[in-house]
């Protein structure tokens, strides 16, 4: 989705990589890819983009009117990450490991928050991006009802406080642990758990009121 336009924009032209090298990159951890990138392997950053592009898109989608706008915001997040990578990754790696995913999502969240401030509103995700995936064998009436429930739940997320929305999005859409959420948002892990607890509680209340 994104890797062709990010690393390629800044990397010097290089011969095509053997299939074995591509496969080896796919098998490496984020930590190993960060180390490879700092040693001059631009393809390692391309693999990091490929690995996390859907997650960044899901986070960006919370702030955007359309999938195209979310795509643009995601591209900006990866470009900003690429431009800051050498300096930031060296700093992140001082503790022995690279917290790449929280750092990347912090960039995406900050860009999204800036966009939301400009618009003065939080844009909920469209139905086409709703999760979970469609039930394989659902009948038409069942599928319609399921979609309606998903759309309602997405709409109600819009009514949460900003911090609750952020924590809920990173936990549910991003699949982050509470410690990672705390790192992304610059809050304590206990606070992340508390905000998520109240977000879930409030969503249940809103959905009950809407019945």
C-alpha cells in the first residue's frame, strides 16, 4: 500500500533484491529490521512499512473523512518516520530494544490529532472499514442487522471523550497493549487502563440508550 512511495523516495537506486533476501526480511523482528536500517539497509524500512501499514491506516481512519484522506495521512506518518528514523531509532535503541511500533503510532496519532483540531471534530470510521470481517455464511437479514449494529457502535465511539477515544482506538483497532498505549499517548499505564474501562462502560450505556 505505502512502501513503494516512502523508502523509495529517499533511498538511492539499488539492484533488485533476490527473493531470498526479501524472505529473510519478512522473517526478522521489528528490532532486527531497525538495526538493519541503521546499518544502511533501506529495504529494512520498506519491510517495516509493509508490516505496519494496515495498522497505521486503521488509526488514521479515525481522524479522516474518506479512505483517500486516511491514505494520505498514513503516507505522511511514514514519511515523517523515515525522515526522523536515523536520529529517533538511535535514541529508542539506547535501552537495548527498539520500540518501533509505539513510536510510529505516536507519529500517526499526533498527525491525526492535528487534523482533528483543524476540523474541530473527530471523524468516525466509515462502515466499509468496520471490524470484524463479514460473517461468511450470514443471511441477508442477519448481515443487515449486523452492519447496523456496527455502524451504531462506530457512531457512538464519536461521543466518547477525546482521551477515551484515543485509548479505545489504539486498543481495539490497533491491538496495542496498555503499556504500548501509555507510551504512544505519554500517559501512565494505569491511566490507559482506566480510560479504556470507562470508554467501554460509556459505550455500553450509549448503545443501551440507542435501543
